[in-house]
């Protein structure tokens, strides 16, 4: 009888990709995946260390799993990912029920680690060079999109970030392996690829004979059967004509750029060790808007970084107003042990962080709603992700200004993403569309968080394009 395993994944897309890779190794060893921890022989927590809250969730989850292990002493519990890399010894001391601890760079050693835990706890968080001699086994989640890692680690050492310490130095995966992995994903039925890396647009800089990131995009644009290419995350230091030019030229590269600014203050950016000024950042965004008309931009912003003054914060609001992001990921600074910012003078009070967070949040909501309302009446290409699950108590139209959409019955409503990465809720007549299918949607409503509309009949779209 085969053993069953469950992986609980925290954090970013890179962690999801790692979980899919771990699943590939486990299934190759004869394990079967399952979603029910109660019936699992092995439970793995794939952790994140970017925010303190994510780490606390891990310890809370381990407390709950301890009860399962009392019922089933044969259950094996493992912790992997960034938090395991950074705090493996602390996890081991604090949680005697954990049998396996391994880091982000040790996934390829999983088969031998599994054999080792039969004799006792295994802890392996050693920093090692990634093995790019062949593709790792991978078992992807269902859906129209596949994640593909093109690089590991980071060399930037921003003063607030733990990634260089948990994922090691930057390594670019050979482009031949990337192409091979994407071709395999397309054969599995995936039509959209998300290229992943801590800093994707520095791809190839350290590896002789490999293309630049722009060159890689141009090469992948030729992949047969692939319809969309997305990527994240980009560092403004490496954003320029090479990457933006490729985005403008390549038909399969989506018109969406995620470019974290973090702060609009030059002084805060200096202390963050980001390597650019606010004006340099804004110039790169202007280049993108010139070369990719109609493209969407999203960003990351941190409020309350050590030493951030009211004037510094006003600079961030200024950049927010000039940038007019489609959306942002907004964070209140939280110290990460071992990073330079952890010991910086001028730690900002929680009350000030809360106030600044609310101010940015409100301004961004206004910008997002205005941008999305500006799309009303347009037609966008949407990749179907599946039926729309309505929240209890919500009208099918989605709220704010649904108009005619309020009369749409829930079974006919679906969701997907536009090329600009807008979340789109839409009504579809006829047989249900398939996951991964492309449909043209007329936008009838734009709200803060999504667009709403009606899928156009294919014939009508073709006729409109012909005229």
C-alpha cells in the first residue's frame, strides 16, 4: 500500500513551484498526494520567511499537527522552505515532533532524506549550488497556467530582505532546460507560463553563453502551442530597453509589468539599498508606457521603514500618484532577524505605520477604481480559470455598479485573467467554456478589484476585427 502525503504551502509563487517540485520527487518515490492531513503518512509545511506573520502561522500549524501525531505515531512531519533554511535549528529545538527539516536548496536530496527519517530526525539546510544538469521531476497543479523557475537566489541584498540568506546567491537555469520545461508543460495542456525568479530580469548576467532576459523572452515567444508569457519579479535596477523592448516586440508576452518601487523617498531607497532613485524609477516606467501602450503596472510598497519621516512618506504618495498603478502589494515594515534593517535606528511606531498604510491603501483604491472604470466599454481577451464562486450574501453582479450584470445567474458566471492581469468576472452563454480557453469579454463594469462583463460570441468578435 502506497503512502500518502500532504503539502501545506505558505507564501509566494516560488514556494508553489517548489511544492510542485517536491510533489514530483515524492510521487517518483511511490507516495500519493492528498489534501486530507488526517489520512497522511507525511505532512510537509513549505514555509515563507518574508513576513513575521507567515512564520507564526507555521508554529501554530505545527501545534495542530502535534495532535495528529499523538493519534498516529507513524506520521512524519517535515518543515521546508525559506523559514526552514533560516531557522532550522530553532524549529528542531522548539518542536520535537518534527522529523524532517530541509532548505530551499536541498529539495533534490529529498529521496535520500526520506530514507534517513526512518532512523531519526533529518535536518539539511546546507547551502549548495543548484543542480541544473537535468530537469527536476515536477507535478503541476491543475489550471491554465504553469510556473517555471528560471533562476534561484538573489545577489541584491536589499537591507530589509531575507531572500539572499534563505535562497543563496543568484544562479540562472540554462535556457535549454527552460525551453525543455516549457515544452513539457505545453504538452501537458498549459497555455500560459509564469517565469519566476527573485530577480528575473537579471537572468543570464552571470552566465557566459546565456541570453539576457530580453533575449530569453524573444526565444520563448517562438514556443509552439504557448499563448501567454508572464513573469515576476523584476528589479528596477535591471529594467531597461532589453526587457521592455522584448515586451513590446513579443506577441506572447503579456502587457503587465510588476516593478516593485518599495518607497518614493530617495533617502529611504538608499537605506533600503535598492540601487535607484525615485526619478530613475519613474523614467523606467515612462519608457514602459511609451513602448507598451495600455500595459498595466503593479508594484510593492513598504511603509514604516526605519527612519521614514513624514516627508519621506509624502514622497511615496507622490510616486503613487504619478505611477498610477493598476494595483499594489502593500506592507508595513516588519524586522527580519539577520537583515541590516533589523538593527537600524529610527524604528517607526506601529501607530504611524498603521496610519500610513491606510493612507496608501485609500489612495490606491481610488486610482484602481478610476483605471478600471476607464476600461468600461472595451473588449479584453480573457483566459478562463473556471466558474466564479460567489461569496455568501453577494449578488451575482459583484456589487458596486453592476448594472445589467446584477441580473446574471451565478451558474453562467466565470472568471479569468486578461492579458494585463485584470481579474475578470463574466457571463457566458452556451456550453461552459473550458479552463484555459480564450474568450473575448466586453467590459461593462470596472471596480476596485476586478472587471465585470459579458463574453462576446466568437463570430461577433471576428466580424468586429474584420471591420
